[in-house]
C-alpha cells in the first residue's frame, strides 16, 4: 500500500531530501541524508539500480570536475605538496566530498519521482492549484531525464568512436574531451523544446483558460501521514541546526 | 582479401523495462576490407543494430565479433574507432564542436598533432566535401545535408582503414551524392572499403560488389554482383 503513494507525496519527499542536500554543509549529515534517500528509494521499490547505472557517466564527470575544483582550492591545511605548492588541501577535499554527496542525494531522490506516471504528476499538481503550464513543465522535465542520460551516453560513445581512448589520455585533456559533451546536449534540449512547443501549439495547448480532466487523483490517509512526517522532519532538522 | 569484420553466431535482443525485442537469434557473416558491401532490408530489419554491434556500441548476448582479427571484447571504443569510421544514421549525434573547423581538428589536437599538419589535413578534407566555405559556422545550424557531410568529413580526417555508413545518402542532393560517390570510389582504389546501409537502389547498384539482405534479423540473401 505504501508503495502506491500519490505522485505529490513523492514530490514532497524529494523536495525535503534535496533541501537537506543543499542546506547542510556537514559530511556526516549529508551521508545520513544519502542513506535515508537510499532507504526510501528501496522501500518505495524505485529502480535505484537503473538510475545509478544510467548516471554512471554523469558521476564520473562530476567527480573529475570536483577533483579539479579541489586542486584549485588553496586555503586550508595542505595534505599533498609538490615543490612547495599545496596540490590538495584538507579544505578542498572536504568540499569535493560534500559536492559528490549532494549530487548523489539528488540523483537518488530523483529516482523516487521518476517512477510516477507523468499524468499523475501533472494532475496532482493541478489539483493543488499549481498553474497547468508549470505542472506540465515539471512533468516534462521529469520525463526527459531518462532520455537525456541516454543521450549523454550516446555522445560519450560517439566521441570515443572518433578514435579517442578516454582511459588513456591525461587528466587535462580528459576535461577538454568532456567539454565536448556540452554542445550536443544543449542542442538536443533546444530541439526538443522547440518540437514540443510546436506540437503543443498545434494541439491548441492553452487556447482555453479552463481545462477539464477525466482523471481525478485522491490522496489517501497514508499520503497525508507521510507528507506530515516529511515536513515535520524538515522543519525540526533546520530548527535544530540553527540553534 | 582481409576480413574487416567477422560475426560468429551473434545473438542480440534489446531489453528495456517493458519488453524484449528479439533482433538476432544467431547471425554469422564476414565483411572484407577491399570491397564495397551493401546492407539492405526493410525498416526495422536490424540494419542499424548490426552496425552498432560491429562497432562495439552495443554488446552481443552470445557469440563473438572480430574487427581486423581482434575480438571486440578486448577492444575499447577508441581502438575500434581508430580503425573503422562510422557514420551514424542520425549524424547530428556525432557533432560536438562549436565550429566546422574545430569539428575536424579537435581529435588531432587531443592527440597532440602539430598545428601546421592539422591545418593542412582539415582544410583538405573540408574542401573535398565542399564545406570549406562554412569552416567558421556552427555545426548545429547547418542544414541536414551539410551536417551529414560534416560528420563524414570528421570521420575521413582520421584516416580510417574501413568505413561503415548508415544511410549516407538520405539528405544529400544529386550533386552531393556524386561527391560521396567519388569519395567512395577514390577510397576503394586505396583499398579502403565501405559498408553502405541504404534504401537507395541506384546508389547501391553503382557501388556494391556484394549485397547482403536482412529481413527480421536474418540474412535472406547474400550475392555478389
Ligand atoms: N534502443 C532500442 N531499444 C529497443 N528496441 C530498439 C532499439 N533500437 C531499435 N530497436 C528495435 O529493433 C528493430 C531493428 O531496428 P534497427 O534500427 O536496427 O532497424 P533498421 O533496419 O536500421 O531500420 P531503418 O531502415 O528504419 O533504419 C526495430 O524493430 C526497432 O524497433
Ligand atoms: Mg537504420
């Protein structure tokens, strides 16, 4: 029963988790939040493995960016020194780990919403008086996520097929190679948005101010309980953190 | 004749969360390097899938695939790409750079080639494909046919030993098709063969030494012309 939570309840859970991920700057707490997200995602029978697998490449890139960032962080106690230059500082390392944990929390919690039917998400938000246009955009963003991770994979494949052995080239050049992921992804976003908006206009999206819907979704008792607990957790944790 | 590809008892299915689409149960064939082979078959017969298997983009469930005698299980995509140039059915997917010139130069730059050499090679290849006047343009804003030729140029500039072209003529006009034809002829004289996936009978007739016909994941015809 609890596996069939309302789409809105899932969105609230994700919002709470990602607020934590952004708010906290403490590795232990971030680790705890990650664990909680993983537990929830497993409990709700989300396709955690699939999401992890699909974002594997994204993670690699994130880790490289984070490492580079840490190399350029100069404040703090040096851990690793070459010729008197601090290459890796304690401060830099902490920031890197924090960053990676944050990304991980957001990815894991995203797996929670991806399992919802996008119709339910739109309908749920609309019933909460969220303007249809915004609800629709949210659902589109969620629906396109798996497509983008697939595309990212395709681009990495295509770059390698140009005869580049990613594993063998030095870090500096690796970053340059990864910078070439940007262009195809941006262009694909532009193309998709254009096509979608054209298709929507042709179907007279937004032509009438009032929309009717056959589907009405109902939150159950369990949804109210879960939402209350989530919000309570969020508020109390922030309160405890601030005092 | 040297074998470029050897497929031995390859089995492949696409799997997504909802269904399994069975493509190849057991397919075997060889492709030779110094001839032009055409791969034909109806929409959805598995032509693109088989080229992706050959390039190591997707992995067979059973069986083995060899590229120039080496099992692709032991090769990285980069190693395969150095030997065989692959033109995607949708060439948009293989353009990354912010200018036409850079599209051709960046691989050589990453490999650390000399600037003068890069400039010479890039200019020559762009001229060959009638793209030189666009060298400062953004690939994303090119027309379909220009994108297709640019993708081809970006493959040729790496000097592959063999080419796999998935529907290379779809967006080309008669004049540009002629340019492509001439390139295929010229490469062939240099003993660089091509696998052409196509529905374009005229184009196949002009080039193919051998025609392989796929239908529902099986070879139904394999003839030399
Ligand atoms: N990524 C995928 N996931 C699941 N099924 C797929 C995928 N790609 C292709 N298929 C299916 O595999 C079959 C073969 O597709 P393929 O693209 O190889 O055909 P094709 O011969 O190249 O067709 P066309 O002439 O249209 O290019 C089709 O039925 C298609 O629906
Ligand atoms: Mg195809």
